């Protein structure tokens, strides 16, 4: 199948037909109003959740250790993607995006959010592994400096990886249908597509997933040997983190891998092209919604974070003081699951 020099950012059609060895796209987006509703809902939840995380971290908890630094950068990464969701919703409904700037912003923010989000989740996993398994101290200026350097590297890598997608994105009108597409240079289109696909798969599948699996497997082994009244909740939290990562990112990366096979001609034909694009549409939508889930998993479940949040509401509203005092009495008598997972180093003790 001959390849054209443009590629849509999202799947465009319900069916395709073949003319002169080229798959011609017809139809419209799959369930555009449902997709738009999902994007608007995730925008509202993600905006509230990530701004709350940033507020608590900067105003109350402060960035004094690697864990808080990772949470701060993860919230910034998610917020970047959240702010682009209204544009995705409009695009899903078929509304014309004014100028190429919005199209480039959509492509760029998605790529930056993809790389930075996954890499900061991976960095947080390594941080928890070092703290819990090897009892490495997370406090102190030295560790924080290392974290700042790594965070800057992650942002630079993410921006550099996203630049080609933002540069090549543009609004194109074909057969009275205007869509946001990537316009690659003639003669090097396949190279740029493979560069994007290999980059996403390398980060999402071949680096982050194995590191995540190894770190949390080791953490799980230590937590299971720890004397703690709520270690079952800690185990569920660890499993939840891994499951959420797999659900939101692995399907998308598998489809990206299939797109690579398509570029090499291993998968060919309009039927395969249609199915892969439909799968890309679904998995890309799922991946975009992850930005409202991270605050719940990585911040709101933390005991210290919840205490700071309650303290803020108590200070400004004055209606949660009694609840806060009850919670503090309970936490004095027993250690919560997040004291294991999001607090100080622990030593493995046989139950």
C-alpha cells in the first residue's frame, strides 16, 4: 500500500475503501459527542485535582524531598495535558480549529505530556524503590539536587521528542474535510513516523514498564514482610498503581507498535489500516484521560497529603476541625498504608 505524506492525529473514519492502491478515508469520527463529553469531564476533574496537588505541595508541604518533587512535576505534566483537552473536545466534534497554532499546540502538548508523565511516574517508582527496599534517605539537599537535575533532563527530553510533532502539525482541507494532520517532508515521511513510534515505544514499553514492574515487585516483597496493621491497603495501592499504568498506557503503546509494523509492510491492506486506526482512536482517548487519575493515586491517598489538605480546609472554612482531630487521634495509634509507601524508609521485618 502506497503511503501518502500526511497522517491524521486521530482516526478519521468509520470505513475506508481502496482506490489505485491508496486507502481513501470516508466518514467521520467514532462517537464524537461521547469523546467530547469524556474530554470535558476529564478537563474539569484533572484541572481541580492537579491544581489542588500543586497548591498543597507549594503552600503547605513544600518540596523538601524527592517524592514531593516527583509529585510536583507529575502534576505539572498532567496539567499541561489537561489544558489541551478542550481543544481535543472541539476537534472530536468536528469544529474547525482556528489556524495552525491550535493544531500544533494539540500535537505538542500531547507528546510532551506523554513523555514527561510516563518518565515522572517511572522516577517516582525508582524513588519508592530506593526508600523502601534499600532504605535510602530521601531528605537533604544533595538528594533534592539530584532530583532537580533529573527532572530538568526529563523535561528537556520530552520537549525535544515533541518538537517534530508540533512542527509538522497543520490544518489540512481535503474533499471539504478540514483536519489536523502531520505534514512530513516528502521523501522522509516514513523516517519521521518511525522516529515517533520508536520513541514512544522505547519510553512507554521498553524502559518504563520493566522498571515499574521491577521496582514495585521488590517494594511489594518488602511490604508483605512488614509488621503493619494496614499493609493490605499498601499492597492494594501498589497493585493499583501498576494496573492503572498498564490500562492507560500499554494498549496505546501496543497500537503504536502495530503502526510500526504497518510502516514496514508487515500489516497491510485497508481492513488492517481501518482496524489499527480505530484502535488508535480508542487507546489515544484512554491515554488522554489519565491526567485526572494520577492526583488520586499519587497524592490524595497519601496520609500526610490528606492531613495538609484537611488542615487547609479547616483553616479557611472552619468546618472540618472536628473531623481532623478525630483523624489525628486515629493516626497516633496506628500507622497507615501510606506511611509505608509515601513516607520514611522502613526495614523489612518478618511478620
